[in-house]
C-alpha cells in the first residue's frame, strides 16, 4: 500500500528511484532462484540437443555454466557432450554424483548434466542441494531402460523437478511417436555392425522388449 501511495504521488524522475530499486531487488531474487529441469525420453529423442541448446543460451548471456557427463561415457569425445546431430558443448567427465558436486564452482549458476541415468541415486540429493544453493540444474537422461523399466535416478529426479520435458523420438520402424528404446543387436534385418547401431527408438506398437538378445544396457549410444 505504501508503495502504491508513493507511486501515485510520484512527481518526477527522482521519485522513481525507490521503485526501481525495489523492482530490481525483486528481479534479482528471482534471478537467484535455483531449480531442477529434467529432459527425458528415449534414445534419439533430442535430449542432448535440448540440453546443449539450453546451456548454450546461458553461456551466450555470459551466465557461468558448467556441464558434466559420466566418465564412463567416452563416445565421440571425452571433454564434450555431443548429440546425434553433432551439436556439442564442453563437458567435464565425473565418476559419480559426489565428484560432480565437488566439481561445481561457487560462481557457477547453471549446471548441465547429460546421461543422468548413468549416475548413482545420489544425483537426486546433489541436484536438490545445488538447486537449494540457487543454481539452475538441467539434467538430460533416459527415463526408461531398454526393457521399459524406470531408469533411476531419472524418474525420481522428474518427481523433484520444477520443469520436466518428455521428448519423443521418431519410431525407426514406422515413423510413429517413439517412446521406447529398443535394443536391436542380433536382430536379423536390423543388424548393422558397430556400436552406434545397437539401439533404435520405437513406438508403442513396434516396441518388442523381448525380441533381441539383451545384455545389460551399455552406453554404446544415446
Ligand atoms: P538423445 O540425446 O535423446 O539420444 P540427441 O540429442 O543426441 O538425442 O539426437 C537427436 C537427433 O538425432 C535429432 O535431432 C535427429 O537429428 C537425430 N535422429 C536420428 N534418428 C532419430 C530418430 N529416430 N528420431 C529422432 N531423431 C533422430
Ligand atoms: Mg543424449
Ligand atoms: Zn512404430
């Protein structure tokens, strides 16, 4: 009320200052607000692409960012996150959620994490700690494994996140909405040599979790 009265009695440029200061401190508080964003979906659904896009925008705005990936994921490049469409951003490999937490600099505002499903469950607590400290945490990862089971810690992170994006890929078989990741090694017509052809995106109708020989989910491709 006092603010509204003051605004009504505003007579000249000098009188505007208190309001501008109030406004800017409120905006500042909002800018300091931390949160968790999760980008989930099957392989080929554009999770890494979207993570790179979001982190790059902050980077362009000169907001300090750091991106991490699990150390075991050495596809394409060790020090980068690279999408299937060959977009990339610098990324620090870390062994687990603890090392990730220890690697986040005080001044960092945006923390990007790719392949979140390859981290331990501690990632949930680490993400919450970082968000509580005012950082914007953006995590990309598979929500389902190749057998269609929840792929932790992504489902738990989705429940604790302010913003959840669930991407769909294009079903490799019929072009429909690709919700699942199908392992296709040893499948006659689909065998293509090389680690990058071990998985396909599949829609509800084309997904056959029991079809191929399915050893534990590797990191051949995401
Ligand atoms: P993810 O991280 O979810 O595995 P990426 O961001 O690395 O996905 O790659 C997404 C890109 O992959 C798309 O923009 C497209 O160029 C390419 N792509 C290849 N196959 C498919 C598919 N079946 N559905 C959607 N995108 C595909
Ligand atoms: Mg990816
Ligand atoms: Zn299909």
